[in-house]
C-alpha cells in the first residue's frame, strides 16, 4: 500500500490527519510533517525525509502538500526528484484525503496522485448557490 505524508505550514497537516482518523478510524502508513516558525527549512527537510521512510513499505509514497509554491511543497518536490516512487500533490483538502485513504489499495503513487487531484476537485462545491438554484427552479 502506498504511504501518505501530509506536509503543511503550521499544524494543518497533523490536524488534517486527526480529522481523517475521526471519520475513517486509524490508518497505517500515514504521517504528518508541519513546518513551524521555530524550525529551519533544513529541519523540516529532515523531518520530511524521515516521514517518507517511515511510511514507505516498498510501494512508494504520496506527499500531500498544503499550497503550491510553499516551502512544504517545494521541499517535497525536491525529495520527489531524488527519490524513486514518490509523488507530490499540492492543495490538499479533507475530502481528498478521505478518498485517498479509502481507495489507495492497489494503486501506485502516480495513480494515487491522479486520483487525489480528481477527488479534491470533486469535493469542492458552491453549496449555497446549488441550493438557491434548486429552489429557484
């Protein structure tokens, strides 16, 4: 099974992991890495490398980073370029993470990354507009 690393500015990654556990229960091969104000980028990079090694059971790793162009995504991308079978997706949300955790069996990191992007997009809806459109017609 593909390992998952969630990388973010501040505690978002660990909070997202806890939220997923609340909904889906405990999951294996998942880790959160948070860049804090007190941490150097080198420290974050070391923690990211450690997390990737921790969750990789030989089938690769998908890193979910909070925003494109941010330090967590840039450092994750650097690691992806060096490591074999590590993919990076930015802009994660809880819907995306839940879909990944439920459907990661049998997928390689690239397939899971593509699935993650599709799931993330599908989980974004303008609900109040949808309701207004439904009640107007």
